[in-house]
């Protein structure tokens, strides 16, 4: 084997190793200096969670301590269901295909197991039935003429007004996570690009950001541990 071949093979091997290293870093957890903040990047999550979404809804009313995230994708035609009960081990549940006129907002909860969806450009409303949290079902309401504010009447009924609702105009923006646990050297841990929706779960101290690169989860392990201990004590 001549010297030129050795150099070429060495360069190829170096490229492969460097690529593997960069991939591992890109998908690795990001941990703060104090270990109190852990960031799960999109690359750490199920494949569909790595795609851009329009909006999402966090649901914790299943009654068994579970938490589910419903991510609206593909112009409203796909609803991705993730089990985020354990923020450190997010599970893909399913992708539900919806026959809808276009993108929508998760407008408001209707009792403990339904969410009102309001379609953009005043194209009507529908109800997302979450009685089976892992298998949400979209339901239309026959004879419904109004698409304004909904006022719950107990857990199973609501008043709907004729007032027209303007589509929300929230602009996408970048979010940076700042680690100040080392006062001598505060630093930027992570930047989530073009975030258009945000939700948090107080029980586990988890923050969810939906951006151009998909879903980012900001975790607080100490709060997660406290919640897990409380759940075990209750059970």
C-alpha cells in the first residue's frame, strides 16, 4: 500500500469519526453546571417530534398521573400523540390523521376530557374527545352555527357565543436557556429557534417548546424526583 493510499484512508477514517462525534454531541442531553436543568433536544425524541408543528396541547387529566402532548402538524391534518409522563423517557404513542378544513388552535378545555378546536379564518370549530387519551377522536357538532367563546356548563355542556374570533397573531421567536448556577461563568445552554408554542407542567417542572426544529423539553430533575416520590407515597 503506497503512502498516498494510507493518507486517503486516514482522512476517510478521521472524517467518519468526526461525523460520529458531531452527531453524538448534536443529540446529547445538555446539562447545566448545577445539574438542575437538563435539555432534551429534538434529536433525543421520537422521530415525529423532530418535525415542525403548528401548535400543541398538554393534557394531564387522564386520572392516572399520565401526561400526553398532542402536536398539530401537516396543516392540521396530523395529530402526533406523545406520552410525556416521564420527561426523561418520552414515548411515541401514535399519529392520528384528521379530516379538517385547515390548521386550528387548541382553543380551550371543555370539562376534563374534551378540547375545543377553532379553525383558522373562521372556518368553524370541532371538539377533540380525549376520553381515551392515547387515541383522541375529532368530533364535529351538527347544527353548530357559532364559533365564538365557549362557556363551560359543568363537565359535559357549554354555551357558544356568536362572536367571531380573530386568529391569534403570535409571532415565532427564539428562546435561550441561560445557566447562571455558576455565577463566575454564566452561559447560554441552548437556543430553541422560531418557537411558536410553549407549555409547562408544574408537577414535574417541565417546559415544552415547539419550534422550527421540532420539540424541545427543558427538564428539572429535582422536581421530577419529588413528584415521583409523592406519587409513590400516594399509591
